[in-house]
C-alpha cells in the first residue's frame, strides 16, 4: 500500500487523507499508518492541516513493468525496491541462490549506498538511478581485467543512445560530463581466482539532485536533468540496464582489448598531466591511454609506467 500512496503523491500536489483512503479503499487511520512509514524510511513529505500530504516535488517512481518492456537483452530476474541499504549488498546476500543467472536490482533509495574507496554514495529517494547487476564469470577473478572500464563504456553508450552529448570517461570507472562526475561504478567479486566467480556490478547515476541532496558529495558533480531534462527516469534505467547486459556478453566473449582505443578516445584526461593518489603517496605523470588489460599508461620522469586500479585516484595537476 505504501507504494500506491507514493504513486498518488508523486505529482507533488496535496492529497488529503480522506482522498488517499477513498482511492485506496482503506480508512484514514490505515493511510496514516502508512505515512508514518515514510518517516521511518526518511522519505521527506509535507503535512498541512486542511490540505493533506505532498512530496516536496514531483517524482517519477521506477516501474518494473515499464523497464522490462524496454529491455532487449536476456535478464533472469529484475526487482525494484522502495528502500535498501545498498543494492550491491542486497544482491550479494541473494547471490548463492543465483549462480549462473543474471539478476538486477533497482532501488528508489539507498540508506548506505556504496562508492569506491569506502565512500558513501549519496542516494536520496526518487532522485537518481541506483542499479546493481549480479552475473557469473566462468574464468574466475583472473578473467575480470578491464571489466570496470567496460561497465563505464556501457554507461556512456546508454547515455549516447538517449541523445546525451559530451559524455567522457575517467579511469578506472567514472563517467563525466561538463568536467564533473555524472556516474560512478563499483564492482564487488565473490569466488575463486581461476574458477567460477560472481560479480555484482553497481552503477549510480545522478539524475535530478539539488544542492541539499548533494551536500555530502565531496567532489564536483553534475546531474543528467541539466544535460537533457526531458528524459524519463524509467527510460534511463532501462537503457542503462540493457546496455550493461550487452557489455557483459561482449566482455565475456572478447574481453576489454577490442575497446582499448574506444576508451582512450573518450578519456577526459588523455595526454593531460595528472596526480595519481594512493593513500599518502602521490605520483605525477601524463596519461597515455590504457593497455589491453585496461591498466593505465602513465608517462613519468622515469619512463612509461603501468598502473592497476586498486585504491588509486586520478586528479588533474591544476
């Protein structure tokens, strides 16, 4: 019933408890109990005597039916959750029952969204895309070199297919627009080095954040709404998931190597001077693309060096 109430409130207008009860066929007391759950989930709404209840602004809730209708690739299971700590963590908790299957989860909100290097991924209700995909790789962890870069390529291709311009990539797996972060990727792996392993691919994409929503974001950010405001949230979610499923197939068949040049052409820091940060250590150099494994090629005063992703961050010198 809570989701039905949210569907009514999604227009951003006031709706009385009497109206909500009438439309749902329940008492006003039942409506009130459901609205208290919004407090428990930390979903903001307003309540004014004589007017009723409303969300701060109109939102588009995710629709399982609408997203599935737009998919062209094979997917064994798709869930849309109202609230979850982390879509990645949720899928890992289910993973033992889905070996060999492709299982995706989208959420309206995350209370503990996960970014790289232990950072929090800011995940307000109904504002962005929080997507995770569980899949299995027969070659084990050893076969995953370059996968994070391929996932970033999937996000870029999905956005281009939606008519979004000016999308760039940042090693090892960020998606940028207008020099600011638009989407981030987190891969988590469970399994053997050379045998079957399961991978949860997490994608967070800023769709319609405001300054208050983004107060905890520690770096320059951009939202998709400012680039192409007419896009539907369900349309974006379906395009991302469909392209991600395609890329998983392509990667399992050919690995990253065929996309080495594709990445380099879209690398926002290609041929630029950067700082490579790893813990308290810093390295200076000029980015010269990536190799066939997806490792960063960095020209330093000592010559050409090859860097793995790990806990490494790339920053411009200036």
